[in-house]
């Protein structure tokens, strides 16, 4: 205690020096950043990958699709995860990025389980979220105010929902949450609440509903009978090489696609019977 | 001979002098690093936050008074929709309400600890208050969501999310800060003020109310303002209970939003360099300026207090 | 009502208020512990977290929290000591010093989100540290420095001026006097501040989400060479801390037992914060007694 | 308070070749900010004698004393002009290394201010910092200085106990021991006995009388009896001026200045 603490003063300098001299680490790693919805999937794939290839690490971070796209564009990471097409984001030059569609995710409207409702039409849904319908009574339900819970702006899930349900109408200003977990918690506990979320997040605490008589199932998504779905993208800056290339191939391999992707509630891209462009043009895939 | 040696040593730079210079440079360096960090943060936030106004040509007045926050889109005239008023109102709402609720409790606890029962205060209340500071804001948010929101929903109706829930959570969060600073203010009142008052036959409460609290008013206000600046910057806990609707709050139990909640929510979903991102940094700039304003207020109060003494 | 009655009423009110605060804290603690502790098992504390299946633990997160804490304290303690010493001992009393003090104060009331984003842009991107423990530690340093500096300055100021004069009169430089006389005398206060600051760091999430990252790659606990990529000590690996973990599973978690895991994690977090608090109290008192000689001879 | 003519003064000159001068000041001015506290004081102090500085509160005697080893340097906004001559050098100049100078001109303060360290460390701390590393020498130093300060018998078994556990009088004697461990030429004491009880005061006075054989001592005191008991010379300060300086017995029996006479006879102060 006498004098030793003085040496402590030297430590920050040491730390800085350590970082300055290009701290060389052994082993190899790449970083994938972006969409928090995609994070668990890539994380799980990364875990499997590391188990098979010791000393090679996939560093997976959330942060949102916007972060993922701006980071991959600036080249500070190897993979940018996004729920959206890169071209949908302003400020992103999509031409330099290579899109890898790794999974498909369906989005379903969810309501508080106390509501007896089982089916809504797309038009009714749109009216609810634009604020034209404000009471469940208008839809044949109980006399209860509709509590609309939206996702934050720029969220991929919200984009998918608005693209295929609202079809260009603007949503009303309502409660917004930046995470599915919060949405689920709120819908589960708030009487009269309605929101939407990706299939993997659906659990017993909330209730899904049919849209135009179609149930939200993976099978319905693969045929585009259930229209509210989107691709999950992993972008690379230029064609991937080295570890990145191997990892991308690994993610698209049957092992991950059939085991991890399907298990988590996403839909493997290989299972899709149709493909769909951003503009909504649907084409059959002949497998 | 010895005399000459001493004379020579007096004229030489001694070890202590060199040592002194070393210390001064070393500590000066530390403060310089901190200052650099502070300035860097200011520069960073300001350069990004001001870009909204200079690069994207958003009208500052419209930014502060507009009520529609939708940075990705433009209104009928082609102006981007970046009206921050709902968040500003939300932030100030929860901050002021939390301060209003917390102040009597803080003063009460502080008076108890300094005037009524310093022993119990030091042994029980002081550790309790320090513990409250230590509880992470994530945990506060977690409790807010599972206890406060349902409570508000059951008692006041609505969805439970809103300014009222935010107020309750912030109240507990700023209480320790305000209390401990109020204690300092009360302790600064000279003992003989109290003795004089008691000697004149005043009761203890009269002494507290008419002498001690009067004499420490400026210190107490400083404490409250300081607590408010804390409340203003709190993000996670508030975000979890306020509902995050970018609407001008019409009552205390409808979902609202604060600067911090919008900032944390939107940052990941926008691309750096775009207007939507810059607009968020403008909110951060507002957040940075507000403590500055609060600080100025504190200084004003402190100066006034000093003059009265 | 007579003044005497008023006095009674007011005193009762004050007791009620103080009691209320204690009840609030007791409720908070009990709520967290009661809802969390049943989920805490040894397997939970040491186990590896799961990204989508149930039954994940928090072992790595707990280790990360502690490692990050140590790293950030290693950087911020010396800096805040130096800065505190400068402000307390060397800084001339003029407007510039006031300005500096003011700016540090402002930094302390900065929302931690802003600190996190700043850290993300500067440490993770500009300094190319990526999502790493080191960026996280630096961001936490930014977050913690103002309070620590202030605490150091206050503790030093509390040491009586005559102690310094004693040193100067013996031909010691100001620096020697400060480091060998004033700092040791102020150590109990400084220590308390540091430990409480450590508690704050331990519970901080917002500043870390964008800096230390929100995922924990598997670690190889048999390899402690800090340059190995999966080594627990590698400062350039990303690290999700306990507080961030709570935040994450509450927001984007798809694990089925999210509420149980977050309740358990909160309980562990609170236990550590409690531990820090009691440690601060205990060591502060002990050191104080040791230095002032107010102890029985052993 | 009566107004006295400050131009009327008697300052005994000691530089007549018969006295060995240890320290002297020439026209010393001290000011805090814009306020001047000492208005040009010229005094010379004889070697191995005790000189007492007396005067009412605010007379400037402490300020003057603290200027002698430049303790006022540390107070922001203080300016000291004029000469302080020590071994033929003006120590009040930038050429002089102030830390080195303080090793030769030590000081003991009004409030006992031992470090929050053990008794042993209190004494050896500064010598160690100044380069003395030999354990035997340090042990010897502790014993000699504590003996000189009259504290050895009381603390010799508790040397490694905290100094803060000592009584006030013991603490003050420890501070004296600590100061003489530096083996200074000159010892400045700023009302060292003002906070002590009569018994402790007497012990401290005895200590000083013994120290006189090896050190030149300058002591500020409020206590006229104390000045009379221990000092060889006395200087009377009034409102920032030294008005009279002479042998102590002359000051107390036949003061030449009215102000001094009033003060020593208790008419003011």
C-alpha cells in the first residue's frame, strides 16, 4: 500500500500501448452484426460452426438492421445481418453488397389471449393499424378499446407487416416497442392489445389469429398462401472469401437449415416453393 | 566547507523539485485525458446532431415544436417529419413529476437523518439509500414492468404504460441522489442556528421548518435540480414502462415517449449518415444540452445562496 | 393546533417517510430475490447461456461482468486518482478550473446511452477495437470517470490542510506529500467511492450494448493465454455482461424460459451489488480505524 | 484599540559582529491578493537562541513566521517581496530550491499535525524520502529525536502504533521530533502550545530550552509568560509591523515603545 498504488498510474499507458501495438491474437474470427431478430439464429449457427472448427469464431452482435447494413457498408465487419433488403434503407449503396438469403420468416398478428377473435381480414387489420377501427365491438368482439402496439420505425418486422398488410397506408401513431420481447409481454398482459411478431417469438402467452382464413404456419408461408413474410438477409461486402465464405456455406447447408433454422421457427430457404421479389412478384421454384 | 555544501545544494534543483514536476505533469495528463474525452463527446454529438439542421436543412423551430416524428418520411411540403415535441414534453413530464414526488420524501428522510434521529439515520437509512443507488437500471425497469405497470393499469385504467409509470420508477431512482445531497445541505446549516431557535422556545419542528429548511433552501433546490438532470438522462428503465408512443401525451396514463427512449430504440434501426440517424443524434444533443442547462440553474441557485449567507 | 402538537405530527410524518423508503427498498430487494433465487442453481450460475433452447445458464456472462469490471477499474482508477489529485492539489482557483470541474460534472449526468454510442463510434469503429471487452471497458471508464474523479477530489479535500503543511515543512514536494500523506489519509473515502463505482459498472447495460457487444462466443477455460481468441482473458473478444444479458433476453430473447433466466440473473446481479456495498462499508471502516489508530492493540 | 505611531520603532540590530546571525529578513513584505499583511519587516535572529514573536491577533506575526521558510508559497495569491538571508543567500528568490531550503528551516504548527501513520513512520518518513535507507540509522534517529522531544519514555514500546492515538501534547512533541529529525538549522514554531494543557505546555517549553543548544528557534506565541520564560529575544508585532525588537528581559521590563509597554502590561491584546 505504501507506494505500490503509484504503479497503477502506469497501467492505462500500458493498456493503451498493448492495443496500439496491434495486439496479435491467435485463432480466427469474423463478426456478424445487425438484425436482432436474426441474432439468435446466427449465434446458434456460429456455435455449431465453432464446435466443428476449433479456433474459428463467429462473433455475432445485434444492434439492429440499420447498424448491420451501415457496418457492412463501411467494411468494419464481415457480415451484416438485416431483415430488410439493403436497397430499402436510405443511405445504403446496395450495389456493392452481396445478398445471402438465409431464411424466411413469417410475421403474424397477435392479440391478447382473452380476446375470443380467431380471424381478421387484411382490410380489417389495416383499418385497425391505421386507426380507423378503434374498438373490438366494430369487429364483433367485446366492447373494448383496441390497444395497438407497433414496432419501432425501421424495424424489419414492422416493414414486412406494413408492406403486406397496410400496403402503403401509414400507421397511426401508437405505442412503439423496439423489441419483440417487450411486444409479447405487453400484448400478453394488456387487455384488448394487438400487435404482430415473427413466428419464432410466438408462445402460449399470446394468441395468433388467422388472416383471411389462412393460419400462420410455416407450410402456408412456403406456398405464399400466408403473405406476410420476408427473407432474412446476411450481406457481405463483395463476394465472401475465406472463413466468411465457409461460414456462409455452413449456414446454408442442410444441417443448419433443417436443424437450427427450422427448430427456431424460421423457414429454411430451401423449403420455399415460391420466390418473391421486393416488389411482390411471386414466382414458382422448381426443385 | 559545510556551509558551502549547503549553499550549493540550495542553488541546485533538488530531487523534490523534479519529483514535483513529474507529479504535476502526470496528474495534469490525467485531467487532460478526461477533458479530451469530454470535448470529444461534445464534438461528436454536436457534429452529428447539428447535421440535421445544417446538412439536412431541418428548421430548428420545427424540430422543437413539431409533433410528428417520422424521420423516414416527408410531409405534404416535402419537409422531413422530425418533430421532437412529444418526446420533449414526455421527458420534461416524467422529470418534473418525479422530482415533485421525490422532493418531499427526500427532504423528509434528510430531516429525519440530520435532525430527528441521526443514529438510526446513519445505521439504517444511509445504507438503504446507498443501496438504492446501486440497483442497476435494468433491474428497475424489470420491476417497473412487472409491478408498476400492472399496478397503474389496475388503479388508474388504460394500458398501464405512460408517464405515470415512468414517474414512479424515476421517483425511486432519483430519491437517493436527492436525499443524500439534501443531507449535505442540511448539515451545512450551522449548529448554533438550531440552538438559538431552540433556546428561544421554538419546538423542534418549528426550528426545522422555520430555521433549518429556510437556511438550506438553495442547497435543497440544487439537490432537486441535480436529481432532475439524472432523471432526464435515464434510458432503459423508463423505456420499459413509458410505452414509447410518439404522441403528445394527453394524460398521465396514455403511452408517451422520452428523448432517451426514442434514441435507444431508433439508433440500431437507422443507417449512419442518413437523416433518420442524424435526427436521433439531434435528440442526443438535446440530452447533452439539458444537463448543461440544469447545471447553469444549479450554479445560479448556489450563487444566490452564497449571497444570502 | 398548538405548536407542540404540530411538532408531534411532523415528527410522526418524518418517521413515516423514512419508514416508507426502507419499505420500498425492502420490497425491491425481496421481490428480486424471491422471484429470482428459486431459479438460481449451481448449474445456472456456471452454465453456458443458450440462444434459443431452455435451460441456459449465465456462467460466461458472470465471468465477463467481473473481467470487464476489473479491466475498466484498472483504467479508470489511476485516471480518476490523477485527475482528482490535480483538481484538489494543483489546479489554481480560477474560472478555468471551475469550467473543467463543470464539464466533468456534465459528463457525469450524461445519459449512458449517449456514452455507449460514443464508445461505439470511437472505440469500436474508429479505434478498430470492434465489439470487445476493451471497448466496453473504455466506455465504462468514460461513464465512471466523472463520479470517481469527484469522489477522489472530495476525499482529498476532506483531509485537513495541516497534513499537507506538515509534509511541506519537511522539505517534501507537494507530489510526495499528496501521494504519501494525503492519499493514504483519504484512502477510506476513495475506496468507498471506488467500490460503489464498481457496483455501478457492474449493473450498467446501456453503455455496453454497442461496445462490449451482446453475444458471448464460447470460451475455452483451459487456455488463459490472453492472445488466444477464445481465452477468457482475451480483451478483444466480445463479451455480453450479466446486465446486458438481462436486457437482451427481455427484449429479443426467444428462449422459452426468458422470465426465469432474467429473474435469476437479476437476483445474482443484486447479490453482487449488495456484496460491493457491504465490502465498501467494511473495508472503508476498517481502513479508517487502521489509519487513525482507533483500534485495540493486537 | 489605541492608535500608535507606526513609524516610531526600536529594532535592535544584531549584525555588529558580536552575534552570529542564523537568519535575517530585510524589508519583508507579504500580501494576500491586493491586501498587504506585512509592511516591510527587517529582523535578524541570533544563532542558538530562542526568539519570540509576540503581538495581538492579526498583528502579522504568524504570517511573518510562515514566510521565513516560504510556507506562504502554497497559498494561492500570496506575494512575498524583500530579502530572507540564510547562509549568505537570499532564500526568497526563484534560484533557491524551496524544498531543499525547508530541510534546513523546519517548522512546527499550531495544531499538532502528525501523519496518519505510525509514530516510527512519522519521524522516518521524510528522511527516507530524502534518501536515508539504513535501518540502523533510522532507528537511532527515532530514538534520539524522541528523547530530545521528551517523548521517548512514553512511547518507546508503541513505536509502531498510529500517531493519531497519542494525546494532544504527545502529538505536538512528536511533531517537534519529526521536525528535528531533518536536522534543520532553524526551527520555526507557530504557537506550538496554544492548544495544549498547562502540563503539556510546560513539557514542550522544557523541550525547547534543551533544543536551544543545537538549534536556532523562532517561536510565535500568544502567551507573554511563555515568551518571558523561554526566549532570549522578543519581537513585538503590531498591525503588520515589527515595532520593537530587543532582548526579552528588556522588552518585559523597560520597553522603549509605548505600544509594547501597553501590550506586555496587558492594556490590549
